[in-house]
C-alpha cells in the first residue's frame, strides 16, 4: 500500500507580503506563500483581473490544499525570487530595478505572461542598461520581445568587437535567422567603415598632407591609393598617415566602430631626422575626423526587421506554464 505524499513545507514571504489583512495567497513553485491583495493584482495584471473576476467557489468548497487560514491559495509557476520581484514591481513600492540581463528577461516574460503593462517598460529599461556589456544577448532578447529600437541599438553595440569575439554562451539564446541577419549587418557595416578609410576624400588637406614640391624623401610618400578625387598636391603625406589608414581599413572591417581605431598609433611624437618635422602631431585630429566619418557611414546602414516570436527559434526563457 502506497504511502500518501508528505505535505511540503510551506515558507512565508517577508514584508510586505505577510500582511494579515491580505485576501489571497499566491504560492510559488518552491512553496513560499505571498499574502497579497486582490485589488492590487487586478489593477496591475489583466490576467489576474480576468481570473479574479470569475465568481469563486465558497472557501468551504475548496480542498485543503487550496486554502490556508481561510484564504484561497493560487499556485503559480514562478519561484519565490521571481514572484517576489513581480509583486514588488506591481505594488506601490520603489521599483527593485537591477540592471541585469536576467531581470530584463524576467520582467519582459512576466509582462507578456500576466499582461502587466508597466513591466514592459521596466524590462526595456533593464535591457537598454546592459546593451554595452551584453550586446549580442540584448539583441536576441530585444528581437524576441519585439523591441525594434532596443534591437537596433544592441546590434550597433555588437560592432565594437568582432562578432566572433562575443561570448559564445550568448549564441544559445538567438535563432539562426536572427543571427544571420546580424552577421549580414555586421559585414555590411565592416565594408562601409573600411571603405571610409580607403576612400580618403574626407582627409583634411593641409593638416598632414604635404605639397609634392618639397617632400621629405625619408618620411613622405605618394598615396598608393590616390584617386582622381585627390589633387597631386594632396597625394603626398607622411608614410605614417598612409600606414595608419591602411591599418584602420583592416581593423574597421572586423570592428566597424570608431573604437577600433582608437588603439592604432598611440605614439604622439616622431621627429623625422631628415626634415625635423614631427610626423605624428596631426594624427589625433586625423583619427577624430575618421572616427566621425565612420560613425556617420555606419549609422546609415539599416538593420532588417527580425522581431517577434519565431517558430524555429530556441526558447530564450523557461516555458510559461498556466497556474
Ligand atoms: Zn622627413
């Protein structure tokens, strides 16, 4: 004869979810009871509003497991930590906003599951706050929850490093089609940014470019990439300028972001032993102009729409269960 399953140990949540005046109990998946008020749940959540608007059976008709201290018990699939956060976000309390990817996911998932309007903005704010540190994952979450402005900002933030250098753990949360879209966007931005360094029509003539009438044979050379857009006067410059631009074009193809050129040629001074000129003095200005040109060019590259639910995408979150 089988023995009945022992009753689980029920814990009680702390304040403010231990109010003796509460009129309903929410029980977490790990058996913590939160004493709350129906009116707050109904105001915060469309799902709770609909559920609690249905006439409830008298407490005397509910089973022992569905009541406690004369109050109805509603079991939810969230654990105590998630339920605590959700209720604090719903209650008229200071919002426990932690700027983490997990909080962003949780807020967005709960907003969707329980139709809590205010949580969507909280999740969005959390997600924006982690774009810089978790660009790829933020992009995936933004696509999943149909947040196009956040997805675009996150996609742009991925440009600060080669796509292959992003943590591989973040790839588990992104579908193949969305990742491929991001790869294409990254490559297009790389082509555009690299072309800026190769084009060189933006070069501020007169800052570093020297006239060919008196070029220094030791530190100046003709631009090997000189185009018709360049006059003969501007096609001569320090060999360091041309080398800087060639390196910048390579770096920008993998990292189409102004930060990619920040670490190139940090030396501020190099005095040519032949002509006596400091050939590095104008490099900071050149670097600044190039950075601005790259940012402008990359900003014109658009990211295709890849938002909302995707049938083939792996689940970012634990499946939602009904309560
Ligand atoms: Zn020289």
